[in-house]
């Protein structure tokens, strides 16, 4: 998904807590491979907020 489309989806979301995680130079699933610790910290933060 492109960053532009992701931003449009977040803007259209009815959930005010919607977030968009972008990692420059990565495709849809590339952020985990590029920096697993950062990805895991972001995911843990999301889970903790629920």
C-alpha cells in the first residue's frame, strides 16, 4: 500500500485513534525485516493501548 493511500484510509477512519506506521524505503511488510525491535515496540505500544 502506498503512503498516500494509507494516509487517505487513516483520514477516512471513524476511529480517532487510527495510526499509520511508515518506514521509509519499505513496502507493506518490510518494516519488520528492516528493524524488528522498532516494529515490535510499536506493536506492543498498540496492544498496550487497547
